[in-house]
C-alpha cells in the first residue's frame, strides 16, 4: 500500500495534458509588469523610478521586512512607470512596468548550464543568499523561503520534506522540472539541508509520475540522506500538513507550523531556485509555468520571465480557445480566476488554466441533503456542512469552536458536494471574520 | 471571446448530484424489488407501484399547491421514500392504506420539516409506523412466499419466522425445537419467508449495499454498526442460554434488520455526519432492536429502533465530532 495522508481527500480527474511537453523557453516579452506584492508578507519597496535603466537580475524592489522578498528585474530595458495594475487578485496593485531593450544581464550571474555540485557556502551564507535572491515558495503559496529556513528559537528541524507532489490537476511544471533539472534540484536540496543542518530529506512524489519517481530515485541514490517517497494520488497531498503526515506520519497540531513536528517543507521549484541563487548567483527572475486546458491546442510548460503577460503564454500554446469561459492562475482546485489575459506571471504562478465554457460555470445550488460527504473528504477533519451555515448566519464564536481556522481552503468539500453548495466560499468568509476577531482579542490582551 | 467568469476556487466539481445519489439508491433496491416480485408476485407489484406513485404525487402536490414552490420530484428522493415505504409493507395491504401511508410519509415525515434534507426522521418509517399503530391487523398479516404470487388482498397468509420464534420461546419451548418450524438459514437468506415486501431477501439487499458502497453513496459505518451490534448482543444472549435465545444468524436474517441497516438507517438526513457518530448511532439501533425483539411486545423492532436513534442524531452530531487532523499526538522526536 502506498502512503498517503490519513484524513479525507479527493481524486479529481488529473488531466495532466502537458506532462510530456518538455520545458520551452518563452521569448522575453516587449513589456513586463512586475507587481510589488507577489509574495506573502509586506509588499516590496520600489527602488527604481520612471526612466531608470535596468539589467536582468538587478534588484528593483527591496524586501520591506522580515516576511517580505526582494524583486529583481527579469528583463533589461527602461522603467516605463511605477503604477497600479490589476494583478491575479483582481485588484489594482502597485507594479513596476519595464519596456524591454535587448537582454543584458548583471555581470556576476553564471548563465552557463554547467552543473555546480560542490557546496562551499556556510549555512548562514546560504540563507542570506536565498533571502537576497527573492526566493519565495514556488508551489503557489509564495511564502518567503528564507523565513522557513530560520526556525524560531528553541525549535529544531530534523527532516526536510521536498514537495514534488503536484496534486493539483492539470499542472505539470514540477513534474517537468524533476525530469529535466533533477541534478540541479538535488544540489538545491543539499543546500537546503545544509542551511537547516538536517541529515534527512524526503522527496514526496505522487505515483501518477512514475518517470519522475524513477529518475529522482536514481539521482538521489548518489546522495546520502535524500530519499524519494512515492505517494498514492490523493488531493490535497501537496498541502504542507498533509505531506508531512503522508511522508512521516507526524501531524502538525492545529494552529502550529511544520517546525513543531521537526519538519520544514519546500517545493521542488523552490529547491531549484535555491540552486540557481546559491550556486549560480542567479536571483528569481523566471519560473516554469504550465499553460493548459481541455480545449487548448498545444498545452505546454514554459520557462517564463516574471512579469510576462499571460496572453503571451496563451499565444505560444496555440492561442485562446473560442470556448474559454474562465482563466485560472494556478490549478483548478486552489487557483484564482483571472479577470483578463493581461495579468502578469508572478513568482507564484504555477500554471495558466483555460476552462471551456460549460465547465467554467458553477452548477445550481440544491439544499444540503446531509450526505456527510464533505465531512468524509475534509483533510482537516472539519464539518463543512456546519461551518457554512454558521458563516451565513454570522455566528462567529461557534465557527471558531468548530475550528474554522484549521481550514486549508483545499476545496475538497465544495468539489464533492452533490448539492453543489458553495461551502468553501462561506468557510473563507468565516475564516476572515474569526481571524479578525482573534487578532483583536490578542491585541487587547 | 465570451465573458470571463470570475469565481472563487475550487473551479472543478466532482459531478456528483442529489439525483445521482437518489437514483443510485433506487438502482440498489432493484435486486430486492425483483426478489419481492419473485416471492410475492402481483401483490408486490401493486404495493410498490402505488406507494412510489403516491409519494411522488403527494410531494408534487404539496410543493406546487401548498408551498407554491417549484416541484422537485425529479430529484428522485420522493421515489426513494415511496419504494422504501412499499418495502416495509405486507404485499396484501389495501390500496387505501398505502395512500394514507404515503401521505403521512411525505406530508408529515418530510415536507412539514422543510423537505429534502430537513427531515429529522426517516419519512418512510414515519409512514410505516403510523400505519402499524393505526392498522395493526392489516399491517401484520403476512402473505406466504411463492404461494401468494397470484393473489393480492386475498393472498394466503402465515406467521413470520420472528413471530413463530418469539411466541414459541415465550411459551417455554426450546429454540432447537423451533428451528424445525422455520425455513433453513439459507432459505432465510434467499428470502423465502413471510415478511414485508422488500425485507425478505437478504442476498438481494446485500447486493444493493455493495452497489451503494462501490458508488460511495453510503459508507460502511452504519450498516456494519447495526449488524455488528445485533450479532454481538444476540450472540452473547444465545451463548448464555442457547435454548432460551435465538442465535445471531437468525436475528440478522429475519425481519427488517438488513433492509433497515442498509437502506433505512443510512437515510442521509436523519443519520449522523461523523464516522464515530455513525458507529454510535448504528450500535444504538442494533441494541434497541434486540431489546424490543426479546423484551418488548412486538416481535420486530427495527423501525422503532431507527426512529428512536433518528431522534438522537442532532445530539450525536453536537457532541461527537469528526476526527480532527492533529488529534493524534505528534510523534516524539528522537
């Protein structure tokens, strides 16, 4: 029996249409738009102004606190303006817009394909470099990576877990990365292990990617302490808490971080970015983005500069299908519906998914029949059927007692509900309100 | 290009629906219906058709003319109630009583509480128990299987194995002697005994349960808890005095245990939501069933047991929550 997490979960149609499409380099776009808030935490502060000349890899916005991240120019050219543009959230947010001229890089970046295996940097130097390079969680959570590498006092990490699960349907960027950049990825994992001072790393991969499992197992055999853990296909296995449970049988307590059970989780994409930053001195200026959809002509995986409008990716993948009803940034379970094709790729954009019209709309809502399927599938052991009416009726204290804050927003409940009830919509509302109440309570105390 | 739809995640749906579940239950009941027609013939057809049509019609009329809402009879839930009500009636029951039962099941049991998903008690059982208490004679005359095939109201009747054993044991006769007067366990399992239309054929009900489990319409918890608790309880009694108490196999294969455990107790709206709650609820049904059968005045107690535990469902849901992630204590680090 393959390992998986212990509670709940669903298995949506995988539809990994782009799994066999090798990574292609997308041409540098003529204009990029780089939001200052593309990570969790404080938005970065712009260091450039209209008319400034920038090179690829130059810092253009500076981390604005401990939980924040630097942003580097993904292109060379001239800053057109610092303005408000609509980002993936649907709101207008501050962004730097650069008109591309040529492709001139900062000199000390090693752009060669030579694998640098030897690790010379000290743990502190690695963490510092990761922070400088603006690396955030590339699985989609965009939490600044260096923060996770600095455990709070008194807490120690004994296992590094590398997330190669890619449990979201359709997405294949991590899959392709493991197949094509496995060597670099393992050096990245070694760097993270050095930074955390751990002896053990587990790469969790679902067994719908047997080629990636075999490839990584072969490569990992040369490294001491790194092993691959094949996992049963089960969504949301890529959730931090679920992945730790699946790989190690440890359950992170409610409201706590993985470090509580001695684990730190990083995505394969993040580990690769760490390799590039530390060994090649290359900051995070590009990422792999899956462009896919049931009606798309040529589903693909593109190595894309940050700030590229998604329209460029869609064009390169065969153009926007006529039946497109919804464009999703990310996967279908947790991704965000986008408001236009001009939204830029950011550090957290793992995919662009084009949903055809009939699938884009929600189904009509029926009454709850108390089938208990939402309870069965909830990976956190919550009662979505109960949390929804509590949020609808604004009964926040009861919602808190029912552990609404434990919800990881995986969407398994809404996905499963035979009555198509918008369970997660209301649970999100509950989380927002209860979160506010809890914060004001601690502020008072 | 079409207008883009912007809505929160998740953006895909399993495709499950109320209809799929309800029609799934109907399909799961087909083997039992076939067995019923095989054993009781004409009566089974008349009772089933009348009950299903009456339930669907009452739901339609109430929604359209009383509540002035859109009729939702196509969701299949009224048909499920109708079929289950029929399965709980003897196949020689007069048409009028079936229609009264259907009116009570749908009107009182379901619509008065708000319709689909809102009923605190299993609607079919509300209808059945209403009829049992109001028309005890008609509700407890049982056509003899196969012999009754060609007839309806005037079908040949006889006692059920449950009443034979109950009366025999209370008259002081040993169980081993009574087993000669009832069909073999194999025949009981195949359904060759007097009883309600749909309850007799254990094998057909088991097939239906398997289908529902495979289709994930129900989980194993309630059926296993009911059957398991009855088996354990009657097993202990039987071991304590094999002549004074019938064995677990007899109790499981007679009366409405399997129909109740698989199809009535698992009614979504009136059963608990958490796995642990389901186990407790199922065990409660099993224990109450045995208590009524052995110590009560009725030979059968499944319907009452289910209705009593239905009443505890809100309480169970309030105090017994699903197992939470992180409940298991974190493994100590070496």
